[in-house]
């Protein structure tokens, strides 16, 4: 929907923005051009647009009256809206929630979390009515996914119009930018902000406060999302950033030796998310064990296939191999758990599935590209991989094998056109495909795959 002129709702949003700045109808606004700039941005964000740092028209001076500023700002907002779509999302003031009003009355002005929350509630920003109606409180460090929500009673009635997961890099960037703007507006330091993000919520009240911040982080994001998810995305992006130092590596090893694998406790101490710490510990232990690295040979592949089917003879239908099983397979091959599991999911499983589907010799890359282009799927978050693997064109493939195929195409296109990863759209991949030639599979690769399938037939399929 495009808006050629400023609507009554837009004027209302403008006045809401002014009120949130404490400037309506105070005549002193004419003395503060910065406030008018903030009003312009706030009006656009409230209307469902991403934050825009475009400056106001040059006619805005230090001496203009309040009414003149409103008129100029409205004209500039109108100009912006005439070239940008508004997403039709029902919105309401964040203070329309009774729980938020109760929290506002009990905030501690000495607490940095409460300062951030108080600033947002004082501004009374507009938020999605639907998201506010389903204000799920998340009290764990786990990421919010559709799978996680299935076991959450409050999420059983969650409407399909609320987007969960599939977060694009642009959405992540906007969440981070909104967070930085919030810290700057309140005067909270980066260190203090990170400390608040790192701590896990202790009760529902703290969870609600984090959701309030989550609503601010969602300003300018067109789709309806849960406030709790946006806060979790912020937490992951802030705490997952940066390589581990040698000192951090020592701290991880020493902590586990003394207290065991208590990842949540270690997370609070080191200000890192639990999953990253668990992964880093496994990497460090693998290095200590001097595990074998490098390429797998045919004997290795056959050993993995043998051990996987020993752990679960129905692996191709139920995929039920436990972490303990993978650890045992890793020990047998002197490889890390991640390495042997990836070898199975990236190569061995897709090969066996394609053998059963009769598609071992079928190259599906062009079909995959055409599907992405026809459905305008430019980012992995947009793609329903589970749905994709059920299509006849991709018989025998797994979601992992298709993800890897797409990634290999993006890598080739990036190299050819010197582009960044997020610049390579489906159309760019298709252009690359149509303007390059392809080599036939190498004979040794064909023979290697054939030998693996022969082993599977004789040692697994014929004996089950």
C-alpha cells in the first residue's frame, strides 16, 4: 500500500511522537532542531518504516514556530511515504497493556534495565497489537524456534501471522541499531547494556521488562514478531560476537574440570551464550586429543556407515542417533564428534538417500536455482527446506544437502562477481549459472561414490 498524502493516522502518529518527546504542545520545540529530526525518524518508525537518518529540509531553522515544524516534518514524512510501502499492521500504544502500567510505577531509577524500560514506557511507543496480545515471556537462554514453542503452553494459540525464526541479516542489523539508539538515548554504557543482556531473567517481571525492550528493538521491522524473540536475537548477536582468547580458553577448561559442564553458570561468568561455550569446549578437547583431521578416505566412510546403522538400523527413516553414539563413532575413527556427524549429514546420508531414490546421477542445481528465483527466495531464512525436499525434483536430497548446494553456488557467484554474501540473490545465482560452463564430475569421484554404495548394499542392505 502506498500513501501519496499524509493521512489522519499519520498526523496522529506525529503528535504521539511529539508527546513521547515531551514536546507537545510546548512552544519551545522551535528552539530545538534536533527534536524535529528525532520526530521525523520516530514518525517513520511508528508508521512501520525502518529508521531513516535523512536530514530535514534546509528551511528548518532555529527560530521556526512549533506549528511550522509540524508542517515541515509532516511534509518530509509524506515525501518518504510516497515512495515507500506501509505494512498494514494494527498498532497500539505499549502502555495499553495493564502489566506495563504496573511495571512503570515500580521501576528503580538506579537500575540500568529499569532505566531502559522506563524510557520506552515514557515514550509510549506504538507496537503490534497482535504481538502484545501474545506477549510470551521467555525465561531460558535457548533460542526461540517453532520447535521450542511447541512445548510451551502459552504459544499453543499463536497465530500463523506472527513470524517466528527466519531472521534476515537486515532484521538483525536493525535490531542492533535500535539497541544502540536506546543505549545512547538513556545514557547507558555498552558494558552496562551487555551485562543486562547476559543475565538470564529470574522471574516473569524481569521477562516482561525484557519484552518491553524487545518491542523497541522491533521498531521499523515490517513483519509481526514476538518481543521475546527480538530480545533473544539481540542477546545472541551481542554475546556470540568475537573470537575466544587464550585466557577464555583456559577459563573454560578450568571451570569444567572444577564444576562440570554447567554451561548456564559459565555463561553468566563469561558473558557468552551456553551453546558457544559448549562448542568451544568440545573443540578444545578435540585439540587436546590430537584427533585426526583432513579428508576422509573410503575406509573411513564405510566405517561411519557401518557404525551409524549399528546404532540405528532405521537411520534413513527416523534419524535416531544419539550424541553418545556419535561420540563413540568419533573415538573409533579418532575424529571429533562434529567432524563425523557432519560427514554423515553432508555426504554419506544424502548419497544413500539418492541411491534409494534412483537420483544419484541427477544434478538438481538448475532446478534449485529456478525454484529460488520463481519464489523470490533470496535468503536461507526465507526457504522452507523441509517443504523443498518433499518436491519430486529433489527426491533423495536432504535439507542439509540442498543448503550446501545453494551455498556452493553462492560461493562461486561471489568469487566471479566480487560480491558480499548477502548481495548474492537468487537472480544473481541464475545469471551466474547461465553465463558459465560446468565440468563433468571427476572419474575418481564417480568411482568413490560407486564403491560406497556397493559397500552399503553388501554389508548393510543385504543383511538387514
